[in-house]
C-alpha cells in the first residue's frame, strides 16, 4: 500500500507529558525548519585603486631615491591589503554558497551515547503495509545506531478512532514506549494513519531517558525537516524515505555545521598568517631594493667626472704634499 504524500498541513504540536521521557508530535509540512545562520546584510561598495608603476628609468640623487621608496612602499602595501580583502571575500562567499546546499544546520557538538544494548534488528512495526522490505530497512537503520548510539524504532499504526487529538496520540506514543520497549536508549517514531487514508497522518516521537543528550530539540527539528523533505517525494520508496531520513539526521546532528561566526574566525586566522608572511616578504623585498639602488647610486657617483673645484683642490693637495 503506497503511503499518502500529496497532502499535509495543520500545526506542529510540541507535546507535553508527565513522563520523564521527552516526546512530541508533528504534521508534515509544518515543521520548524532550522536554517544556517546567514549574513543578510550587503556590504557597501568599495574597492581600491592601484598606484601607477614607477616610471621607467633610474632616479638620480638621494632625495629622488627616497621619493621612489615611499611611492613603491605605498603601492605594495595597498596591493597587499587589496589582495587580502579579495581573498577574504572569496573564502566567505565559498562558505556561504556551500551553506546554501543544505537548509538544515547543527550548531551543537554532540557525543555518541554509550548504549549498553546491542542493535536490535526487530525495530519495525508496520500495521499499514507501507514498508516494502522490513529486513532491508532494519539493516539500513543500523547506520543511525552506529553514529548516535541510539536504537531507532519505527511504528506505523493503523487508524484508531479513539485517538481524536494530537495530545492523545502523543500520550499513546509515551504509553506504547513504556509497555513495549525495555530500555531508555531508543528513539521511537510513531506514524498514525489518518481517517482519510489519502491524507498524511500525524507523527510523534518519544526519546528514551538516555537519548535526549543527542536527540535534543534541535536534533528533533532536523529529523522533522528531513521527514518533510523525503515523505512527499514520490520518487522514493518508503524504505528509502526512512533510510534517508535517519541517515541524514545522524550525519547532520553528529557533525557541527559551519556557521558564519566559524567562517569569520577561519578567515581572520588565514588573513593573519598571510599578513605575517606577506609582511616578511615585503620587508625583504624593500631591503633588497634599497641595497640594489644604493649600490647603483654609488656606481653612478664613482663614474661622475670631478668638477673643476675638485681638480683645484687635488692640485693644491698634491703641491702641498711635494713640499
């Protein structure tokens, strides 16, 4: 029997229970979709103007040499700063584009729980005939267990006319967990068939007492997001829907997503390293250039003919030396 996947709506119920286990409910298409924090502001326009290159030909005189060093230093420093700005913009844009590929983000570092119970393959109960191959699905769900340490359990419940409200269905899920699951390391997902079999039914979850450190509120919202995404995709079988939902959830919640603050920190570190390396290279280049121009200036001075005053002075000194 194919699952309903063309309708949906209603509101999301957070669920409330006296039990110490955490649970809640969901209607497909109404989840609170967590999104990666993005910078929506647009920076003001700007840029830089490259200083014109030094004129071709040498500079003569000590003062001319000083002017050349000053102009070249300003140009080199401006170019370096401009390159750093462009580099930072490119890196930031790259991460922002990458973040657009996914509309869910995990901002919490989670640790896999130490589940004392081995994975249980008997973790599916399908009263609706939606799941084409329970053996395949139970095998696929083990990936969720391996990544999170949490035992998944899927219960697809046939329509029950006694459960008329979302809160009753949430309470039923809590009671069912208490009566059928003998550990506190399980994440239970319950699907309630709607009175109209062509409509998407209500969904609920229950966390075992040891599960909440991983399947916290953000993680559950991420789980519902993936349910929304895959449940109504008619190109997927029911086995693929649950496989992709649990795998995607595990992959997302167990690896902290890169936020804009993380990107800024990375850029600052990279820019700092580039500035230090660029500064060292710049100083060495300026020293080499100064030494080269000083040597050239010395050669030019030595090649310059002596004026008459120098000749008279040398003649006087020579005559004085003969005496």
